[in-house]
């Protein structure tokens, strides 16, 4: 058998309801130079049987059945058996656009190390949104990766989250790079952060990165009554510490990675604590009540953690009226009513614009831009 250009690994665990849609979306790709590994990671439903049915019907499909060993090991086992130049992943409850790999072909034909496209967060047929990439579209090379990607890769202050989405499912990566990163992480005892453990250490060895603003991967979000597995893991904190220590050794001291890791740890803990709902809510950021009188019309600029905290405080205290909420990455927060920054140009009748951003230097940039748009400086407030 000749080496395929692309190998696709699908780790499978108890997803019988979604698995057929997932695999069909792969086999119906308009690009055809690929093979697929379905790795049944100890499923107890009918997922394993569905995998075998696909292998029986299509010669491009290979199946591995193994005892439950976790997603990293499942991905590693699948990557190992595929004879290909590039690897990518599709989670077994997700699916991809039929033209995904055809659209990306031009980039892996050029030998680019990592190709990253965008994820559509799917809740239902009427509610979906795109996770906007934090970086401009285009090709990044060695020095540019270090200068433009690394400083905010794991934690971007402006977004209160990662700069580079850690998901492996929206990336096509050279097999030699990916296999090495998977091999190094495959024995990690973690229940959260499988992708994080692989992609960020891998990025240290990447010479070319292509960011593509194409919305091609459909990530199925959990319904309100579905619980993330790590929420029920009593060893969550120990395993998170395992991940933190692994990344600390793998990432080294360069590019402020330790600070980013510390914030990643904090964000992970807060994510875990959401399982308790409002009982564990903490006011991380205090709205600038001392600078804005009660009853004013307010524009919030920024919709990440700071902006959401401000919004909830204003609403719960009936302190004022939020007449607009804007963000540069407004698409990521559309379900909250957030709009583009440009919408401010047509907005009149507000008293203050509150910059809800943690980083001072970014707040200064925003303030400068607002003044350039004609906003009176005394109406702009930033205070953390």
C-alpha cells in the first residue's frame, strides 16, 4: 500500500448516537487520499460494532479495539498504524464539512508543519457560533511564531483564555511532529486537558504554521443535562497538577510560559468549580462604581470574563442600563447580544464606555482607538 497523504484518527468511546454521522462526514470528503483509524477505547455501548461495520464497508477504514486507556493513548494507537505524511483527528461525536480536506490540500501540499482552521460550536440546528481565532489569517514562520504566537499561546489576557485553541481536531499536523508529542504525553494520568498536553509542547518544534479563517469543524456542545466527565472525577486537582508539572517541564522558561501556565491553571480550576453553579461564584473583578454614578447609560467594551462580571453586577444591582456591549471578537459572544466595535459609530445617548479588559496596555490601545472614533475621553472608563 502506498503512503497516504493524510491519516484521520477517530477516538471512540460510547458515542453510538453520533458515531455514524461523524464517520460518514469523513468518508464523504471530496478529498480522497486518506485512510481512517477508528479506535474503540473500551466502549460499553454499540460503538465498537458500528466501527466494525464501517471497516467492512470501506477499505479505507481500520479499527482498533482496546481497553479504556484515555483519549491521548487512543489517538497515539491510531496515529501509529496509519501510513501517512499528515495526521488529523475528529472526535466521535463531532463532524466536518464535506470540503474540509480539499480546502486544506493546498497547504499540506506545500509541506507546512501545522494547519489550523476554525471550529463551529454546535448546540442545535438553530444555535451555533464560531470560535474566532485570536491571530490573523496567514502563514507564520519560525521567528514570527515565536514573536506573534508564543507570548499569548496558552493565555491571552485580552480574552481571559488561550490565544491558540488547543484542540487537535481543527488542525492538520505532520505525523512525525504529532507522533512524538503524543508519545511523550500518552502515559499522563489526566482527565482534563488532553489536547493541551499535546499541542503546546508540539508548537515549540513547529517551523511553519498556517492560520486559516475557514469554519469547517463542527464541535457538538453538551446539552444542559450532560456533565463533562472531569466534573465527576474526585482526583481532578491531582490530575490537573500532573498536567501542570508536565507542561512546565515540556515548555521551559522561555516566552513567559510559566506565567501563562499559572493562568491556565487558574482558569482550569474556575472551569471545574462551575459544576457548583452560583454557589461558588466569586467576584473576580469589581465594576468601577466609584467612577460611574448610579442610573447612567453604559456601553461595555469587552465580553470575556471581566465584561461578563461587570454585566452581571450591573444587572443584579440595577445600577444602570447597558445600552450596548461590544467586543473585537463579537462572533464568539453573539448569543449574549454582543456586537461589533464598529456599531459604536452609530450609537448615541450613552454616558460612559467602560473598557472591560484586564490588561492595561490593551485598554490603552482601545482608549486610543475610541478617541480616534470621536468618543470624548472623559466618557471612557478603565479601572481594574
